[in-house]
């Protein structure tokens, strides 16, 4: 078997955050999460079966075995399931900074899962592809789907909750460094669960924030979605910081202050932050250009990328 496929996937930003895993085998989140898939940033991944050994090239650089362990485990699973002959050659490229808290693992593993499955000739549905992506990185399960997506606790896969049109918004990604992050999210959440005095508080609070956010989204209430998204991010980071896991830099704090100042001056803008120092600002489309100009002038913000709700993972050239 020497099938080949090219998949495109977008990162997603969690409005209610996944942080912490359930005990036991598999990669299952301890809390529910809700995200929006982000068109405007993308990963493109080509998989070709029939190689003598798995080979993973990311952004033109061949990954060391330790760096590609999750990708190789995913490929081995597909290989066993399909009876594919040989190993896979993977070539992947992001058009945004990799491994810095811009959810490159989400789009990366969603694109890899879809391309690997289709190249092996399997016609698995999106839920099964999402399950495969989740086993590598739980946030990747959500990038398989477009629009607003939920990953419930205990579920094998993510599921679409509402189309992109449910709540028109723009996500302004304020990039505060091009460097990769020091602590990956898997290690960061493990440290939080083991050492943070606030881990339990986070685990209790997260499902409540999630339920409120879900309701606000389905009601089309932008301000409430924004408030709860910011609350989720701050609660997640507070629990992590108390364990010594700090993803923020000075520009993160300056950007947070700028978002608050915008709000005080009457513009509905809300911040969310993943496992990295970048601040993602949620705004209504009509406010995007003005807020973007404000965020560009924040000290330490090197550039501002613009993203909006978009499609799930798909094969290149196919709807
Ligand atoms: C802060 O999905 O990267 O972005 O399952 O261990 O690979 P693993 O973790 P990952 O964690 C994402 C954490 C987050 C919040 C989120 O996306 O929900």
C-alpha cells in the first residue's frame, strides 16, 4: 500500500478550556471544553504510506524520534487498523508559529489523523478521526470539526455544537514571541494537577463555566460568551501559576490590560490565553479593525493575526 493524501486543518481556540486529564489510560480530559475552529491560520500535512520507517518532517526539519513519538504512535495505530504495508512519510507545515501556544498541536494532529487515515484507504467518519486525533492531543479532537465544537468529559471524540454562523466574531491573535514555549501543555497540566493548591478549585469551576458558555453561545450572547471565555482562561492560568507553571510574559500582561481598557471605554473585547504567552482577543467583526490597531501598539506585541470561525479538517481540494 502506498496511498497518499494531503489534509488541511486549522487550530482552534478553547473558549472554555481543557486543562487536566482523567486518571487512567488514554488521553481523556478531566473537564469539558468548547472551542472555535480558526480559519486564517492553517496546517497542511501530506502522508504517504510505503516508507521503510516513519519519517516526520515539520516545517522542513526532520523531527527527532523523541519529538515525533505521538505522531508515530498515531501512525502505528492507523497502520495496524488498515493493514497498511510499510511506514509513513509525513510532511507538515504551519503558516503560523509552531509550539508556542498557538495550538499547532491541535491543527497538526487533526491534519495528520485525517491524512493518515485517508492515505491508508480507511473511510472512517469524522468522529472516528476525532477520536484518533484526541489520543495524540485532546485539543486536536476539536479541530476535526468546524465552527463551535465541544469535547465532553469521557467522550471518545469531539462533536460539532453550532455552525460558524451561530456567533460571528473575530479572534485577534496578539503574538508576543516567536520562540517555542518552555513547558508543553501535557507537562503543564500534569504539574498543575500534582502541585497546584488550586487544582481542585479549577476542576470544580471549569464545568460550571463551560455550561454557562454553552448556553450563552446557543443564545447568541456575544458579551456573555466573552466574559466566560476570559474567566475560563484566567482560572486555568491561576491554577497553573500556583504550581509554578507560568506561560505569560510582560507583553501578555500588557495585552490583558489593553483589553480591559478597551472594555472600560465601551468596546466589547475579551481575552483568552492558551498554554503560551499570546493573547487572543475576541471581538465583534465590526470592532475588529479598530481593536487590531490598538493591540498592535501594545508594547511587546510583535504582530496581530486575524482569524475567524472556519471549517474543520478536510482533504486538500475537497469540500
Ligand atoms: C490550554 O490538547 O495540547 O490549549 O492532550 O496533552 O496534548 P494534550 O494537551 P493539549 O492541551 C490544550 C490546552 C489548552 C486548552 C484547550 O485547548 O482546551
